[in-house]
């Protein structure tokens, strides 16, 4: 396997990509019961996603408001080790101006965290403005991949990510 410093990063959101929510044509599947009343949707996490994510060959990084709780609650359900976590900085006035213009609040911190490394960002709230900002502000390659939050990660999402990684 490639040196982790050289592998692309995969910034991974939880709500939407791993825990489907909201409107769906069919009921959301449940993979295992949850006894955690604080997080009743954890049962929607498909344990098969862990090996699929690991097989991409990226350095997986939690990029979620779950922050370190993702390692406690999500990683074990996916069979993943403890992952690095993006700790979100307190927003500055400049951050708030960008957000008012439509830029996702995660975009600038993720580009800073990547520090020029190639990365994939999997989230359910990505827009063309985020893609344009990353293209103009990030030195390396980047794929901002939007996932339908009502479905979560699917085979077509993995195909798109693998296709992008193979071009690198």
C-alpha cells in the first residue's frame, strides 16, 4: 500500500452519506438495532460501507459535526479503526461572509486541512460554488462528491470515486 502521506485524503461526512435521512421513496433500511436514545438513526449505518471505504485506498478522515464522537459511535459499526478527525475552527467574520455568499462552512477548513494533498470530499450538501472555490484555492486535485441524503452512499458513488482516484 502507498505511503499514507502520499495517498489522497477522503473527507467523510456522516449524516447523509452514512446515515440516510429525510425523504426517501422507500423506508430507510435498518442494519442493526440501536439502543442509543441520543442517536436513534445509528441503526441505518450499513456495516458493509466500512470495507468498501477502506478498499478505496485513501486516508479516511472524519469531516463531520460528529467530530470525535464518530470514532466512538460510527467507526466500530463500520469495522474501521480510529480515524483522524477535522476539528472545526470557530468561524471568523470572513468565514461568515463566505457562508452568506453560499460557500459551505466546511469548504475552507477542509482545503486548509488538506494542505495541497489530493482529496475526495463526500457530503450531502455540496454545491457548484464549493467546487469552484476549491478549484481556485486548492493546489492539488480534488473531487467534491455529493451524495443523496435520502439514500446514502451507493455503488454509483463508489464507482465515481474510484474512477477519479484511478485518474490520479
